[in-house]
């Protein structure tokens, strides 16, 4: 497998993270049980090929809608190589 490093530079904790094959029908469940703090990183072993990495920050829903924020990045992994994905601030 390759090593995928997910870095948080978003200014807010990442509270949900999914890693799924690009051709998967669903992103599946979050891979983290504790938030990744701003400036933090986590590493995952994944097989070669195309992967969708989605990170999200908790929000709330009120009369004006929901504040949930998420970003998706597509990466191609190679065996025995390390690849980093950095999630930055959401665009307003």
C-alpha cells in the first residue's frame, strides 16, 4: 500500500473524514473518531489507484440554512509512496 497523509490547514477542526475508491457508490463512514485540529495531520495506508478524500467540519442548521462545510480531493496513489492532501480554508 501507499501512505496517504491528510493535513488540516483549514483554521477549524476536521470532524469527519472519508476515504473511498473513486468508483465507489458511497463515501462510507468517517475514518476518524476524534477531530483533526488545525495544524494537525493523520496518516492512512491505502492501496494503489484512485481515491476520493472528503473532509468536513461540523456545522449547525437554523432558519437561514446549514453551515456544514466540506471539501473533496481526488488523489491517485502509488504503492510504497507517500502522498499528502492538505485541506485549507473554505472559500466564502
